[in-house]
C-alpha cells in the first residue's frame, strides 16, 4: 500500500510539474521562476503643478511628463506599464475623453496640451469667459485623473498579477479669450532657470510665452550675474544649454553665462537656436525721474494676455517719453498728441497722478489712464511714507508685480495710491492678504514681490529674495 501511494505521488508530481511548465511556457516564463507580488508599489516620481494652463495656441507642447519607478515581479520577463487618464476619478469608460498610453516598457510617458484639451472638452470646459458652471463660476477649470499600472504579459485574466499606482488628480484650466486679448498669447511649458535668475529653482522658472510662430517662444526677464538654462515644466527631464557658446540649443548642454540686466530671450525649437538681447522699455522725463538724473526709468512689464507692455507709475507735472534700455538710442514721443507712438517724437505732457501706461507696438499706440496702484510702504522701505511708495504694476489681470525692491530690516504693508483707505497686511503670517491686517516683517535684501488678487475672496502675496 505504501508503494502504491508513493507511485501515485510521483505521477501527480510529474503531472503538476508539466502543468506548471506549460503555464510558464505560455507566459514566456522559465519553469524556475514564479510570478510574485510586486517588489514595491508603483508610484509617480515627478511633482505635479498646482495648475496646468491649456491653450489651443500650443497644442503640441508637452503639458506633463509622467515618471514612475521600476517594478520587479520576480521573473526574468520584461515588465510592462500603462499610463491612463480619465475625466472620472473611478476611470469609468467615457470614449474619446480618456487617455491611454498603450503598453509601455519605459518608465515615463508624456501628455500633450492637445490631449488635456480633449479631456477638458469632456468636462465641458471652454475658453469663453461668458460661460459659467451651475454655481455661476468660470467654466474653464476642472480636474482630470491619471494612474499607472505595472504588469507582466498581457496583464489580463483571473490570475494576472499587477501593481497599480495611487490616482493623481490634476487641475487643468483652459486659458480664456477675452475681448481685449485677441492678440494675446499664452504661458508656454518652457522657462528659464539658474543662478542668474532663481538660484536653480528656489522659486518658479521665468516663463517663456508663445508667439505667432509655432515652436518659437519669447521671455522678458531680469537676470543676475550667473548662469542659466532653459527647461520644461520646472523639471530637468527636458532641458537645454549651449555647449559651444554658439547660440545653438544643446539638449542637456552646458550652462549659459549671463550678466545682470533686462533681457529679451527668444527660443526657436524649430531649428534649435536661441538669442538674447538687452531689452527693456521705460518712462523717462521731467514728469518722472528728471530725464534720468534722479534714477532709472520706470520699467514696463510684458502682458502676454494682450501682447503689450505695461507700467504702473506715479507722475508729477512735467513731460515724459518712452525709451529703450535707459538710453537715447531708441525712444518714442507723440508729435500729434493723438496717442500714436512717434519715433523720436515730441515730449508728452504729464499731470501729477497715478497712471497705468500701456505700449502697444503692434498698433503703434499708447494709453495713459488714471489708475489705482498698489505700492509698498513701511519702515522696511520708506519710513512709512517719508518718500514715495514703491509702485507695483498689474502685469496680468489681478497679478501685481514689483521687481528688485530694495528692503531693509523692518515692516511693510501694501496700500493704494499712497493712502490708507485701502491697505493690506498679513494677520496670520500665512501669505494671505488681510484688509487692514498686521504689518509684515521683512529682512534686508532685494525682493521680487507679487500680489495675487485673482481669487478676490483669498488674495495672496509673495516676497522672494533674489
């Protein structure tokens, strides 16, 4: 009886071994290995942006490159991956509004602006500022979801072993087209990083903007002595330098040496070249800085939403002109007092007050409009008004910027037109602007200051030391 049991056991062992061999052979696995649970969870390795701005002006731009870790299932067969996106957190089937990378053997995959715009369409988002959602909010922002799955073989069937990441929620916003921004452009996915701008990423890269030519981008940036590179999505996955100092963009190339100043930088990805030129426009005259003798010109900032240059400035009775790079090589006046920019033209009469001045080089015109301007005041800047406040410029709707603001140890607040009727501090030291709030403590240094009123219910500010 013992021998019969032993014989049956041997037969069953052989049959089991053959079955296992056949199963492994069908899955292209050798009989020495058995599928195991993943060695570790698959997870996204890249950091996601707080918001992805989408414009049909840049459909081919990479909106995000998803990167994940390698997974081991304990077999010598190559592990495959699949990146999926959905307008539903549960990844319910919804046809054209889903994203599917297909089977991948790489550890990354990119998603373009066009693909996210398709998903935005599925959410019912659009670029029309007149449309709103059911709650009456702008109908241009929503959430999409992405996950990555690792698997061996087809990854299908009841015995399939897979590893799936946590779902990543991305906020997408379609850039709205407004009536006064028909000629406007968009923020591209490319930016400027380096010791010459943001200490290699201490804060957001300086943005490149789209232009009228696909693949050509422009940036208007104030640089420090140092080095820079160009990279995409504030990330090092895609970056360009210049190895031979020949104005050719080299992928991963050498840092580009720069000196302090204001620049216009153009990047052409059609032929992989770039250019840099000293570039700034300013207000000069007896109505502002004694024709340059009392300090630098009031600098204009680029507004990509209207493709114009703007400056918030306090003028006095006198005359002004607009000139390039704080010198008299290129300047504009107005010989007919008709709002037309005339090269080398007559001085423009100014009356004391607060103004927003806009230069439109496309139309060859300018406007000077009385405006409510936010300024920096305090013991940390001008002894609470002993001299003029530092005037900020509304560079885009709701976004106010002050560049190279020299502060000393002390406190500051932000007020309108050098009066206390409207003023903001920060009572919670949380970066939120509070009407009439507490003074903001500052330490000596040179700062980039930004006020953000795009969310009227919770305006914010930032002080970035440079």
